[in-house]
């Protein structure tokens, strides 16, 4: 690998409180120095004029579908999509086929990721065997094999006793449980948010209480046993209020928002648009505004894509039969910039924090910083790059996005993983297997 110096960029490293114009020196895949000093002749120079130089983005909620659903996505195509979006670390959920509920599954993911992945893959295991919500997985073995968290994402854990035992068990490892907060008795057969628009559409709805009541339960359990809860894809105003309240009590709860929940409302399903069918569902303008406010005041710590690719034929089914989910790896950061930063809701430093430092801290992974000695996972972002979302050009196998045709402002231009380019001038670069 060449000795590289990234010059003339605005360095944004929230982990170290840095927001200034500095040169970034990278040697042998490691950040060596942040300095105003000009590089000598032995350095390859990359001009980042007009750009932000940031830690590589971390998406702590994706679905790579492998094993078992390779028709929708693979680790190779999913990590290429991540690279295209400036994301250098992805955290795949465990609801594959078979599910990742033992050490063998974690080891398999890591082996494939080393051979075929373009960016870093940090596996998650299940909380319960087969996502059934009854018997705990061998969490200790899962952690020993390399998992960074556990989650039954896709299913809410209905049994409070099981959730309590899981929190007690995970506390031994300081391991967060990433919760899919859904009371399936309340959500029942709902396929969108329950409200005025679901009535107009003639579709069964999911009330926001199906999310918020589960978050309240799990926060109370975390407070009681001292465990760590991370609330995935927050969609409801009441959920934001509950997380804010329990944070004020010192409970170890964190939360994430997705770009679709801070950008869209339930009216996006107009015309029975299955690309806007997600779980939890898009909700009202009041809910969308509450998610934005919770990101702004720090109630929600993380922005993640919940990238969920499906085959085109599946999304062409009738609305109530089509699967939940949309792709997001290649649009996540651009929507953060376009909606939140250019919209005046987040400063550049805070936006970067929610996609780098905070997910790294929650998961306990050594990423999300440009500190000297850190792995050189770096993203160079042009905040003024105007572009149009064209799903047919995506690297992911999925084309299921409601953002098709949107004009967005801001995009990652270059990305490096351990000092090697995986994205250059907006084009994905095929690299040799990661070390």
C-alpha cells in the first residue's frame, strides 16, 4: 500500500473533537498523523479541496441476506453497495436462513467476509434460538466467535422473562441487545401505520403503541438488571419520549433512526407503493418530526440504513402480500446530508458522529476515529455533490427504494478500508481480500 497523504480537506473527527483543515497521513493501512505540515516527495498526495475527510462510516443495521437468501443479496454485493455509499463497516442482522444463532454461523460469516467482502463485516448473533423468542442462544459462544451484539431483528421478543434473562446474560459481556420493538399482538396483521391514511388506503394498520410499549418494557428491564438496550429503527414520537426519559434516569439505552423514518411519512405508500412498505412502518408527520428532534437533541445516537433488499418480483405483489423493507446502503449518507445537515438540523460534526463514533462505541469496535494508530478507514465526502438516485445503477441486488428519482446534495467521493481504496471518484474499486 502506498504512503498516502490526504490534503486540503476539512477533517471531521468527532471522537477527538476535531473540525479543522488538516492533512491526514496514512502509512501501511494506519493513520499516522493529522498535521498542517505539507507532505514530502515520498507521499502520494490526494487533494480533498472542498471535501470533508471523515472516519469511514459505520452502518450498524443491515441485512446482507447470506446465507440462504443469496437471490436478494450476498456479502459481496452488499459490501460493494456499502463501499458505494462511503460505508466502510457494516453490521449484518442475524435473520438469515439459517439464522446466526451459534458460533458456527458467526464463523461462516467472517470467513466469507474475509474472502469476498469489500468492507469490514461485524456479525451479530440472535438473542434466541431460531428467532423463536423462547430459548436463549449460546450467547457466550457467539461472542467468543466474534459477534459484536445480539438481536432478534425482524421479530419482537414477546416474553418479558426471556428478555430479562437475555439482559442478565449479556451484561456479563457488556454486550448490547439490539431490539426490534414490536408487540405482535398489537401490530397483528398491520401492513402500514394505523391512522387516517391507512383508513383512506383501506389497509390494516400497526399502531405506534406496538413499538413504544415494548421499548418501555425493555428499558424498565434494563434498568432493573443493569443491561444495555439499543432500540433499532425508531419510528414513533412516543418511543422518542420514552428513550429520552430513561436516558435521564441513567439507563443504558441508545437508539437509532433510519433515513426513511426521518425523511418520509405514511403518505409515501400512496398508490400502494410497496417500496415504501417497511417495518416498523412509516408514520405521521408528527412522528417524523419527533425522530428528527430526537436526533438533534441526542436522544437518538445513531443513524443506520436498515438496508433490506428484496427481489423485484416480491415487491410487485399486492401491498399486503409484499415483504417489508427497502435498500439503503447507497443513499443513507446522502439523505443525512440532504435532509439533516443541509436542512439545518445537525451540524456536520454531529452528523458524522452518529455514523461513526457512536455506533463504534455502542458495539465496542475499534473504528470510527482518525486517531493516530487507528486503522485507516476513511471517507472523503463532497457535501455539494448533486446527484440523482438511479436504482438501476446500484451495486446492491435490490432496487426496492422509494427514493428513486430524488435529487440529493452530498455524496462520498472516496473511501478507504485499512488504507486501501474501495471507492475512488465515486466508482467502486475491487480490492484484494481484506487482511
